C-alpha cells in the first residue's frame, strides 16, 4: 500500500489542481451554483477514488512483489495478474530468470572445466615428484636433502590446491563412516615424518585406540595435516614438541593439536579462519598462505564438525576439532574406566 501511495501521489496532486482550476474557470465565467458545484466535486472525487481503488486491486500483486525482497528465484516465475502491465512484468521477470539460468550454467560449466583441469594437472605433477624422490632415495648429501625439502613443500602445496578444487564438489567426494582416530593420527604422522625431523619438532601422540568418530577418513586426514603443518611451522626454533590428543567432550570426541610455539596475537585470533589472512605471524613466516585454518574450518563445517582455537602469545596454540563419537566407543571407555 505504501508503494502504491508513493506511486500515485503525482496523479492525486494533478487531479486536485485540475479540479480547482475547473472550479475557478466556472466561477470567473459568472456561473456559480453551489449545490451543482458540490455535486460536480463529489462525482469527480468519487470516480477518481474508484479509479484508484480498482487500479490498486488489479496491480496489488505487483506492488507487493516490489515491496518485498525476493527470497528465491522461483518467485520470479510467478504470475501477477491479467492487467497489461502485470503481464509485461511477468514476461520481463521470466526473461531475467532465463538469462540468469543461462549465465549460471555457463559459469558452472566453466568452473567444472577449471576444476577438472586443476585436478588433472595436480595428478600429472605427482609423477615427476615421485620420480625425484626415487632419484634421491640413496643420496644423503646436503644438496639432496635440500631438494627433498623443496619437493615436500611442492607436494604439500599440490595437495592443498587439489583439496581446494575438490571443495566445489564436496558432496560427491566424501563418505561418512566410523574412523579410528589413533590409526588416522599415526598415518598422518608417518606421512609427515620428514617435516618433523627437518624442523626438529617431534610429535607426542595421546590418542587412545578406542576413540572412533563419524567422519570421512580422507578429509579428516587432510584437516589433521593442516593443523600439524601449522603447529610445526610456528614451533620450529622455539619448542621441540607438538601434542596430538583425543578425549571425551560430552557426547562428542575432541581431537586437538597443541603446540608450544610463538602463539597468535589476540587481535588476529578472530580472523585466522578467514581465507588468505596471515596476520602478524605471516610477516615473520613468508611461506604462510593463510589458507590452512580456513580449509580446516571449511571442511569441518561441511562434515558437521566443530572447530575451536585457543592461543596465547609466547605460550602456544591449540586447535580442536569436535566430532560425533561412535556410540559404542564412549560406552566401552566407561566400562574400561570402571
């Protein structure tokens, strides 16, 4: 109604001005019949009011549509009446909807082709990396070790790129099943053993073999890898230990990685899960990309896991993933404790 009144105020003003001018012309002509003038004004106002009411009733759906924000694109396909302007608006909305769908499909196809290219490229790059590892297998000189370090860095970067590309098709690339945290942590530690040795930071595993959670083994392994990579990077030179532990947290199980490194400034903590944010520590460590914790948060969100972070400058950082426990696990542990 408010939009209708704003739209029709010019007509109402024009009508009143025209009516006053008409009465003035009649009066100046010397013909004045008060009862006739009142009757004429009444008829004019009545028909103008009737016109406004009919116009509002026939165009009400349009004014309601324009007054309320669009909640879904399907609303653009709804009809708004049989008036000429209503049909014209319906056709315009349908044309906009069609153009939007065409552009969306074109973008999706382009993005799909790009994702496919990235995945193929990453897999192709894995072959020369494997060859380089084989060539360096029996080499122990410092040069070979330096090459191994750079190759491992390339490998981790390729894995990150691959998982970022897969996020767009996450729903098609995950399988929720019981995951044993102890086995998962051991596998991740074995895959990253050179990272620990090179930085002289060593893991302390405190994960009971009974802990099992509902998750995806592949994605959760990548999450733990990102957490450990950050922990090692910001512990090197300050601490030589990183702790991985799991414990009961209400009906859930928490898997956390605790380092004793430089910590995160308080003003940066609320932004560490934003993509590409490196903060103050990023200026000290140029290889920081700002994507590690973002991917942890993004992947855990899609797996319906919670993520918590605690940090203190000079003391260290703890990143915690909270997952749904497989029910027999908690029951078995309580029996064992009793």
